[in-house]
């Protein structure tokens, strides 16, 4: 399998071609990955919210047809992967994404940003928490990652123009409040009550990348460096089990979705900023988790700690070194890490398949904990934010498709350069 990299000078970024993994999947591997992608895609097609086409937040929300914006961004990318794999006709994929985009265009926005959740029946914002009833900049970034990918993929001029309009309408700079940081939330009812500055390193890196890339409402490099890179959990520099971690939380790097959400479209392969090799950093967090699982006495080939549902407490962080880590393995963690750890992730997949309870109509269920009584071991439910990354990262490991599409947007390359990122040939 050819491996194509975005080879850039220290000062210049160019749109990359398709980047594929150096790992050679066997025919058996390919068939297995086909089955996972095809089945998991049902969450964003068969189970899509019928009024808006957006992704349901989860399959068991007790308050109606609640849809998620970030999870919908993942779903758009998943639908594109499915179309390119032949799991659904390209025309159907275009229609589904167009329905989503038109629904988003009609929904109330807050200085261009969407809310975290909406009521699919009414199209109105649905409060994620007490004060989180307005614009959510991080969820907007996760959504926009998908819309920009769709803009680069589609041949439908109307859809292309609508995605571009929605992209240019997000007022990233307004969410600085005139300061040197981006803020996560704004509400018409509570304004800046949540007062949540966006700082890293975590899943929010894509927010700063998109804000810097915006052709209409951009932010400066200073904003990124003065806020995102100055939190207590940005620089790490420690080794865990002899494996270095350049940036990330002290507790073994945090949950694994840190290595997924921002990198569904943003290609980490060869990505540097003068301090961190992002592919290496993300792979190392996966390897640290593998060693952590061994130390905990977990079965061989059984690892993957990230936020997911939990049979005992509901949605929980589950990341190593914290009380939230209670033995729960989230299938999305290892599966979505397949770009970094293909062999190890495949072994987890085959381990999961040994237990038929882990597999359902939309792929692997959300969480497994074999330390619990039998009836509680498998959380047989789904979340959009856990299903989407599996399809996308499997595709990136196989073909680099979503990386290629997202990175082909010229604004992204300009934004990365502005923030001090560059690509090197890591062959």
C-alpha cells in the first residue's frame, strides 16, 4: 500500500494527497473492517432523526428526538466514507448531507455558532445543562469539521455553497469576548455565565485550528498561544511505562477521544509545531493505555479507556489514574485508535467479537465492564459521538479519505501555518 504524505517546508503548508497507513491490512482484516463500518453507519442513516436528518444524541434519550451537533459532524464524515465504500449510493449520501445542512441553516444560531443539542421535533435549541442553552463553540467546531469535509467532497454545487455559507457565518472572533482566548459557551439568557475558556491539550484543538482558518472571523496566533498552550494540562513531558508524553493531562494523557475528535479531518501524520509530533504523541497515549491495562490485570488485548456510558453511573470519563476508571472498556477507544495502533486495535476488535453481547444493529455497543455482574457487563446502547469516530478513523487507516478531503481545504492549511504548525515527511 502506497503511503503518501503531505510533505511541506518548515514555513509552508500545502494541501495533502491521500495519506494511508503503512500497515498492510489482510483480506480478512479488510472484510472485518467493512462489516464494522457498514453496520455502524446504520446509526447515521437508519437511525437518523427523521425531521432534520441530524444524528440523534443517543438511542435512549428520554426527552424526545434530541440531536447533537458535534455528533452530526462525525456522522457527515461517516456518510461520506460509507458512500465511497459503496455502502450507500453517492446520491443518497448527498441527499442526506443536504438535508442536514438545510436543517442547520434553519436552526437558531448564536453569532454563527450552533447549540450543543437541538430538539429534532421543533428545531429549537435544547439545554445541555443549566446555562448551556446557547452557542457551543467546540461542538460547532466538531460539526464544521464535517461540513468542510462535505464541501470538499461533493459535486453538488448547491450543497457546496451552503456548506461554505455556514462555515463563513461562524463568528469565531466574537467568542474571544475581546480577550486573548476563545470561550466555549454563550447564551442569550445567561450570556457568558459559564465563563469556560478553551484551553488544551484535549479535544478542542480543532476549535483553534478552525478559528485561525476562518476567512471571515479569524483569530490571531497570539490568542492560541496565550490561552490554549498555557493551561496546567498542556505541557506534560513525563514518561509513563517508559513511553514519553509531550503534551496532555498528567493522568496518563486523559481519555482517548483526545486523540480522535480533532483528528478525524486534521491529519496528524507528520504534523509538528516545533515541540510535538502529533502522530507520535497520539500513538504514545494509546500505548500508555495498553500498558496501564496490563498493570491493572486486565485480560490480554483488552484496553481502551475514554468517555462513554457506564452501567452504574451513566456517562463517565473512565480515563486512567482517576476514580472514574472502574474497569469499563469503551469499544470506540481502541477502534478509533486504529490509525495509531492498527495491530493492537484489531486484536481488541476480535476480542470484542468473542462476546456476541457486544454487537448490535449499529455496530459495537458503547461500553463493556467484565468486573460487574453478568447482567450489567455490556451497556447495550449507542452514542453518536462514540459511533462516528469508529467509521471515520477506520477509513483514515484504510485510505486516508477524510484526511485528504479536509486537508484539501486551502483555509485549513493557511490556518495551520498561522498557528505555527507544519508537516514533515516522516517516512
